[in-house]
C-alpha cells in the first residue's frame, strides 16, 4: 500500500499541504521556491529525492525562509511527498546590493591607504 506522511489521511484520496518550519524573518516578497519529490507505487516501489538540499538546489536558494510539504495519495496505489523550500537566492537583489556596498567600501579603503 502506497502512503505518505500527512497531518490527516483520507481512505480514498489524501491531498494536504502543511508547514514544517517558517523563520518569520523575511516577507514572502521576492522569495524563490524550490521543490523536491519522492513517489511510491503500490507500496512496492519508492523512489526520488525529497530532501531539503535537493529543493534548495532546485530553487537556487542559499538562505531558507520556510519549508512546507505536500502529500498526495490515491487508494494506496500511488503516493507522493513534495518538500517545498522558500528563500533568498545567491543572485537576489539584496545579496548583490550587499556585495556592491562591500566592494565600494573596499575601494575607498584602498584609495585612502594609497594616498598616505
């Protein structure tokens, strides 16, 4: 029988979404989303990578803001579990602005040192 983790289970169909963690640090504005999924067929075959790391790579996320999961199953024949990660990426506007600020501060420091 194919089943997956869920806060509630339906005998015929289960289709749920629930939080795992939410840092509350960032707003949902400009967040990237990555997903990773595992599936089970008849409870005999189970495959996939539904890890947080895989979801982070899928969304190009470096700073995690929240993690959720989706669970789906039908009559025990088929089940899937999807990890959903939301966060900031390495190429986000905030990161590039921070890098530009650091770069200009470094240039100012080297100019001041060179003028002495």
